[in-house]
C-alpha cells in the first residue's frame, strides 16, 4: 500500500450523491414559468409541470431515493409564485380591459393628430387670455 492510494468508496466524508434530475427540472421549469408569467398560455403548463416535478422530487428525497431537496423547494416556490402572478395579471386584464382599450384608442388618436400637424396641447393664445383674466381678477 502506497501513500497515494485513492480514498475508499465507503468514506463518510464523501456521501453518495443521489440523482437530482427531477429537482433540477422543477427549478428550471419554475424559473421559466416566472419569466413568462404574462403569457398565461405558456406559463400555466410550465408552472404546473414544475410544481408536479417538485412535489415528486420532495417525495423521493424523503424516501431516500433522490437528492436536491433545496432545488425541489425552489422549483415548487417559483412555480406557485408564477401561477399566482399569472392569475392576478389575467384578472386585472379582464377587469380593466375596457379602460385599456379606451386608453389605446386615445393614444392612437393623439399620434394621428401629431402626424397630421394638429396639436392636442393647450393653445398659447388661450393660455395668455386666462392669465390676463386671472391677473385682472386678482388685482381688482
């Protein structure tokens, strides 16, 4: 036996690594779901898949057949957060759809006025008349 023999495989300092593929997939899907929360058609399936994989990974960790408990927790948390953000965004869009449409039409009308040379700004001569009327009222 020499001085440079490799460590035995049953060394307690280096415990056996358990597979963490489900936990990694859960975390990646949770991150992707969070990034795409405004696109509910993309976010929904990603978040649901991330949530399911995270729960399965946590069950495997408790059973001792899998690793990556922290990544599974992160995947579950990110997936739930993405689902909540998607739900809130969707509800707000439904509630304020009419206001958004009116705002868009107003912005389009203002842009068309700017292109045609008409300004929607307050005319300068009306401002001068108002200032004069105010000055006369204050000084009187």
